[in-house]
C-alpha cells in the first residue's frame, strides 16, 4: 500500500511496570495522540503499535466529528476495519472494537479543519496460556468444540475489564439472555461477538471482524440472588459497519422460550468456556441428561460438562429447539458426580425483564417435535429442501438452515416448509444444517440435524 499523508507511529512495549487490571486479560497503556497537533497535510492518520500484543482496542478521550466525517480503524494484521461517526462513537462509549494483532491504523475521513480526535489509551491483550478447569459430569469429557456456524444465535460476551467473558443467546424479540454475574459489574463497555474464530495455539483469544461485534446498550436488567434467581437481559446497538441489529443480521435466527424438561430427558448447552490452546473461549457443546427439576425454585440441574472458570456463564440450555434454562453455576466434582445448575426460564422476574428490555416475544416458531421429517436432495442444478410438520399451526413462519456456510430462511406454507436454491457453478459437497429450531435429533447431538450432503 502506497504511503499517503502523514503517519505517526508510537511503539509501546508490553514488558514494563504497568500492572494488569484485576480480572482483566489485557494491559492499559497511555497512547496520547491529538489530530489537531499532527503535521500539516490534507490527511491525518496515526498508527498505534504495542509490541507482542495479540489484540488491541482503542480508548478515545475527545472526539468531534462533523456531519459526514468518520474515523476508519484498520488492523494492520488482518485488515479488519471499523468506521465510527459521531453517533456510533457515542454508542461505543468512546472506544473501538477489538482488533487482532499488535498494530492498528486510525484515519480521519473528512476535513481536519472541522473534525478532531484524541486517542488517550490503548487496551493491549496479553498472551497467556489457559489451564483447563472443567466441570466434567459423569466422569467423562463430553465438552467439545462446536462447528463454526452452528447455533448462530449464540455469542461471546466480553467486558472491558473482566476476563474471561460470558455467553449470551439472542432471543426472538431481539434481546439477549445471559447470567447475572455477566452484567453486575458497573462501568464496563461490553461487546457481543458472533462467529468467534479459533484462539491462538497458546490459548490467546482471537476476535471476529468489527462487522460481527456489537456494543451493549444501557438497556439491561439482571439479578444474582442465588440459584433460581440468577439471570440477565440486555440489548445492543446496531453494528457500526452494517447498520443492522443482531436480529436482522442473523436473519431472525434466535431462541424462543420453552417449557421445563423432565428428569432424565436430554438437553444441550453451548458456551464460550475456558479451555486450552485453540479451543480456549470458543464455542463448545455439551449434551447430557437432566438431573433435577425444581420448578418452585426455578432451578434446573443437569449433567452437562462446562468450564468452572467462566466463559460458559449465561450459556443457553436448550431442549426441543427452545431455551429452557440459563447456565449460571458449575457443580460437578472431580469424580464426575453432582450436576451443573441453571435458572429456568419460568423465573417470573426474568420473563418480565425480557419483555421490558426487548419488547414482547413473538409467537414461537416450530419446536423439534413439530417436525416430522426433513430432507434435502439435488437435481437439475438445484438444491431442494423440504420439511414436513405435524400441523399447519406454524403457517407463515420459517425454519432456518445453513447451506455450505450460508444462512437461509425456509418458509412454511401450511404444514410444509420448502426451499429451492440454484447450485449452478457451485460444485462440491453442500452440507445442509437445520439451525432453528436448534439441537433437534436423538439426544440433541450436533450431527443429527445435518439434513444431507449434495454433490
């Protein structure tokens, strides 16, 4: 890339005397830059470098952007880009998204005579391998990485000064459900991340591009009053790159509320728990039986493997394609005995907060038991998908599928859902996954909801 304008570079070393903040996975370092004092020229840009940092996030102190002017922030490692105007910068509370790598470039897209920005600090990720503290139930390890693109309503929830993060599930009314401990610390600029990539070999987390990052609003409610009264609800601002809210961007692939399962029925959980190497804080799955249902206390106990050190807090517990509980506590011991704990979605304060924060929940779509049969087949350069439902009560709604990594709605007409896609010029296998309702099939295993392969 040919140089243009004036570039100022500040190189900061991670080694030094600046201490890490408590419970944080990063250091904060001063990086004072004022565009008003930049060398003369039509363009203003500034490189921030922190030697050895796996990721960066900027903190601005003073910004004035005239109408139509924007900041462009670019990772010099992978080229990921975020644009911030006056409105989106206010929504991000004068911070940027997370960027992979040790360097970012900040550019003023506009007239320097009428716009100004001041960078105050940089949050620089620390490289640190993670142990594997796991709450393994039944004495075995059923906690495994999940395929990227499955459970597309699931997201990693990060806080500016807390580590590890949590898990949050997108609900059908556009709000997110999580655990109370994920929202209780004040003064945090929280970010939701979808499509989280694998971590580095040493366990250091990587981030998706800013187009998959959403900053949390102040519209949130939470409680942490012990088992059965631990929950959180929040919303996010539209994405700074796409202008879409999560429900729009995920094509309405979201969860509805279910009913409490019965003892010994199988449930599924996916969360972003602490692990080792590339599997650290990426989406994992676990399936297992319900251990106990305490409806009067709104408590569900289940034999699902999770991380003891966070990351999985707030993860959705799903049965029959719907949310039945929010994971809040690990409870399996070293011998595999005991059970992990979640708050049932029948908790009245949680249900009230969900409506208060996100609005009324729409009529739930089909559950797994509503789908009698589904299939996919190829012919005449077309991919055909069809599902047969038990009745016509979901007429006008839709199923959601993923075909070769792309999301599609399958509209329901009467008691049949069908979709035809062209495959012309798109050779090769096409895995087809039923995403919503989620976790359908024997014991809610991932592979059970793959419809078919087409060549």
